[in-house]
C-alpha cells in the first residue's frame, strides 16, 4: 500500500480513535436512532449479493472466496470478473455495447472495508476493468484514472490489450446507427419485464445495466465492486454512476454498503449509494434506505423518473439486505450458506 495511506491510517489510529469512540458513545446515548458501529469480528455468516439475474454466476465465484474464509475484497473482485468475461452480457466488460462511435469503454470501482477506493473511467481494450480499479487503489496515491491514462497504467501493471467489441455488439451498433436515437429499454437485463419503448427499437439493444456486488465476510467486514460498459451508444467520454464512489457504490464498514444500477445520471445527481448507507446509519432497514433513495430521484425529477429504471441494493453489517427500484423488474441475486442461487425481485415504486 502506498505510504500516504499508511500514514493516514496510522494517524487515524493514534490520534483519532479515542476521541471518535467517546464522541460516538455520547451521540448514540443521546440519539437512539443512531446505530453504534459493529467492529470487525470473526465467525460472521458470510453473504454476497449482486444486481440482476447475472449476479447468480458472479456470486458463485465470490462465494468460493467467502466460504473458505477469504476476504470480502477478493470475493467482490472475483465475483464481478465473471460478468466482465461473459460475452453474452452486453452491459458489462467484454461484449458490452459500444458508445456512439463504436468504441467499448468501461467504468468500474471497488471499495474495501478500510475506506480505500479505486476506480477507472472510460477504460478501453482491457477486459477486467475491476482489476485495474483495484490496482489504482493499491498501487497509486490516487483514487481514479480515466481514459488513456487508465489504459497506460493497466499496461504498466501487466494487463493485456484485447478487443472488447464482439461481432454481436458491432452488429447491434450498426443497426442502431440506422436511426441513431438514444432511448433506453427499461430492465434490459430482465426480458420478462422490459418496458416497450415508445417506438420499436432494433434488437432491444439499448441497455445500460451494471453489476454491483456487496459482500460480508467471515471476519465481519464489507467490501463492494461495481462495473459496467455504461449506457449503450452513449456519447464518447460519457461517465455514469458506476465508477463514482458514493454514486454507484459506497461502503462504510461501521454500517454496510450499497450499490446501484440503471440510468447513472440520476444516481449521480442524488449521490445515491452514499445516501443509502447514511440512511442505514440513521436506522433504516436496507430496503427502506433503498426506497428513500429512489424516492429522492422520483421527487426531484418526476417526469424523468417515469421513463427510466434505477435500482439500489444494500447490505448491512448484520447481513440483512434489501433492494428497491423505480420500475418493476429489477432483480438481484443472493448467496449465503443456505442458498447459492437465489434470485429475488426488488420491490418498486411503479
Ligand atoms: N448505471 C450504469 C450507467 O449509467 O452507466
């Protein structure tokens, strides 16, 4: 880990912790709605949750790590790599739909239980954006790298260049070019719930969904990862919520974590995942916190919200989880010692 972080960690330990715990005790005594932090501990029951049906396969790889007492950070990285490598998943990693210019650009971020973060924005030609994000976190003094700089850094770290545009994605892009209109299909990852677009769009290819994953390990720590190719046929250089810590993902090891999927612009506007975690800090259940974050989006832009999907997913330190979305059809996958392949429907406003 870079020296600055060691320094910051050490300073926090020596100077801050005693006054923090004293203040917190006073705060929680005066305000019972504030949940005191649960410290890291062993023998917690591990759990991993992630967005959409494709989360099942991703959770399975994360579970291999968690069930052998591995760390939540390793679990979320390994987990979302499954979606990044799946060429049939056209909203994440290899096989992701390109931007307006036919270029696949990836956004990803990762956050550990010590508050360390790393992100890559508009990364090209590298399949596992999440692994580059982790390298940003662990090998640099920075938290985000974008575009050519992110690519150059990835090469320096030994990642190999790959063409991410599959034949199928190229075909969809060429089809889209005939009209070149942007009009996202709601719930593109859940074919049973796709809303019909106002006009018939070629191939239902207008998607922009994300894998967001949250894991609690046997040591009682939480980490999260979020990765996507973003909105299909977006403007070149467009960045959504997924690589923005606080928007697409947020972890606070005292409280829990949250992640999001859907139209990133509305999540960024409301700093959605940070909001969910802060609401859980105030005593909201994971589902109620997700619901309130969705309601903020709806209240702020009611007309916009009618025609878009945004979903939040949250996990607290007790291993409780929940989700809420604007539209019906947002699903999420849960994996723990009892169930390895559970898909649940997230509750929704409409
Ligand atoms: N949530 C993914 C995006 O908007 O890019």
